[in-house]
């Protein structure tokens, strides 16, 4: 396998973790490169379901290195909970300790980051982003404002103390006067940081430069993205986005290996579209069909439990996603969800509701999205159970027609088709 990035190509929850877990089999080194515990990644092995938020989805294999890179932000409490949960599901602590490495450069989500996230969402009222309230935006804000706390800071008490003398007075002013939230004494933060240090001690990787250099030279590397291109801070439906770069470029930065280490970028698309949280969604279906997709696809958020909004595949933004996401191949997941459908629609253009003009190029000015309605091409359903099919040739003709059209529009090859949540419900094309 080439060094591959797995990128969510829509609004997240495309089934990236299933694809990562599948490809991890052929990789030695799996790197999560951005995002935090806002992600909810499901891997199903022999009908047993594992949910990951921070830990790379390759952790179920022994003898692989799973690395949480510099681009990731980590809430220590969530991390601890996740480790405990997967141990309770039968993955040994020993395996996790041997496999998992955390970059000292990763930033920490502090309790005040979560508090600020919750406050901002409440304050925005109906105009809220619909965040996961995991403190992601405020953590990245501090990172880019150069007042964040990194994993390595926890391991140097003197340095941490000096750092807190600079950042804490500023943070407390912000917490008190902007938000009216709880402020912190230096002693309180030092105590919290001591607990965090204990949580990270088995995993922090101070010799990461050696390990990354070795992986770059001698190992097959899989980069695991969280969220999706349309939630990317630069390219997504801003401001209804997350605060990091899920695009493949994000892997070059957050994965610590640079762009030349990447040889393939697999964009994961659902056969339809879903979105959690607020923001425009041109092909959204607020009808029985939308409900059917939601129910058959079991479309509920892994992190927040919120029902996902559902709609047809939007090829206008998907083409944009191929471009800015840097995709070289596609994986199409959840094709089986359409097994009982008479008809499937595919959005190939946006029609301006006032002028009736049809556009094919994705409009980045998100406020204008409400002026458009989707233009659909219709496809016949296959009305048969495809969930046990293992070979592309065995797919019904109608499914192939739909996939061929997707491939023609996206202009990249579809290399993987997923027809169920389990590892073995996968077709390699
Ligand atoms: P991620 O965030 O991109 O990793 O995706 P999530 O785990 O949030 O959501 C994808 C959901 O779809 C999970 O419940 C998966 O188990 C499930 N899933 C993945 N691929 C397929 C598929 O091909 N068919 C069906 N029916 N479910 C799938
Ligand atoms: P995975 O990796 C789907 C969405 C939130 C909200 C917006 C901003 O499982 O695909 P944030 O908490 O990041 O500040 O929220 O982004 N969001 C996701 N939607 N899947 C995810 O991750 C998401 N992570 C964040 O719902 O709309
Ligand atoms: Mg998810």
C-alpha cells in the first residue's frame, strides 16, 4: 500500500473509521492528524462495535504504531475515558501502551475551553454553529493566539509555571469580563496539569523525531482524518465548520511528515449526504425519504447522539471536495442503505431560485446557498440486498450505473465500495 491519507469528503461521519481500520491492516504506522474529541469514529469487527474519538482507528491491530500528531487537540478527560472504554471492550492496556504514541506538540483542551464553547453556542442562540461543545474552537484559538498549553508543557513544571504567569492573567480577564465564567488560580491549573501529566505519561513520545523519521523511511503510513472537507476551517461552509484542516494538506502539517510523504489520498463519501449541526445543506430532505435514509442508515452522531440531517448526494460540492481536499481516489460507503429504494437522486447542479440560472461550480459564499435549489439526475434503485456482495462484478447493474456516474463526475477512481459496517462488507474495485 502507498502512504495514504483517509479524508472525509463531505460533512464528516462518512465512514472514515471503517476505511481507516480496513487499510490499517496493510499499514505499519497510523497517524491522526487533526481535530479532537469532536470526532466520533466507529469500527465494527465481527459485529462488535468500537467507538473512537481521539485514538487512531488502527488501535485494534497489535504491532502497529498509532500516533496522535501535532495537529490534534486533546481533552485529557475524554482521552482517559476512551482508553478505559476500549480496555473494557477487551483491548489490553498493554497493547494500547505499546501501540499508542502522543506528540508532545499536541495542544490540550482545558476545562475553560469547553466552558467557552458552551457559552458561545448559548449566546449565539438560533445563530449557533451547532458545535459538539468539546471546546475545539477555543482550543485552536489559543493555539493560534500562541497562548495554548501543549502536552510537552505538562512535563516541565518550571516552564509550565512561567508560561502560566503569562497566559493565566490574560485568560482570566477573558473568562471573567467577556464571558462571566469561572476563573482559575495558578495552583488550580497546576493541579489539573499534574493530573493530565499522569494521564499522558504512558503514551507521550519525546523521541517522536526518531520515530517519525523511521516511519518516513521504512514504514507504510496511513494518515487518518477527522471531520470532512466541507467542515474544513478554510474550505468548508464557513462559519459552520470545525476549527482545523481535515483536507489532505492538513495531514502534511499535523502528521509531522510533510507533503512528499503522501502518495495517495482517499476521499470517503457516503452514497448520500448527512450533516450534524447547523449550516446550509442544499440537498437536505425534510421528508419521508430523508427519514428513511436516517432510519436505514442509523444516522445519529457518535459523539453527541444528535440525529444527522440527511439528503441526496451533492456532486457539486463533492467535485469541489476532490479539488481542495487533494483527493486521488474515492471510497463510497453505505451504498446498502439504498437497497430498498425505488429511485435515487444525484444533485449535479444548483438552480438559483430567482433567476433560474443553473450553476455547476460550488459557490463558496455560504450565505448564498439558501438561494439555490438542487438540480437532480434520477437513477433506478436496485431493490436487492447488496450487503453480502464481495466483488464489483456481482453488484446489480443499477448500482453500477449510479457508481459510474459518480466516478465520471468526480474524475477520480472509486477504489472502495462499502456495503455494510463490518470489515468484510467491503468491495475493492
Ligand atoms: P466517521 O466519523 O467518518 O468514521 O463515521 P461514523 O463512525 O461517525 O459514522 C459512520 C456510521 O456508518 C458508523 O455507524 C459505521 O459503522 C456505519 N457504516 C460505515 N460504513 C457503512 C456501510 O457501508 N453501510 C452501513 N450500513 N453502515 C456503514
Ligand atoms: P467525524 O470525525 C460530523 C461538526 C459539528 C458542528 C461543527 C463544529 O466523526 O466525522 P466543533 O465541535 O468541531 O467545533 O463543531 O462541526 N462536527 C462534526 N460533524 N462529524 C464529525 O467528526 C464532526 N466534528 C465536528 O457538528 O457542526
Ligand atoms: Mg463520526
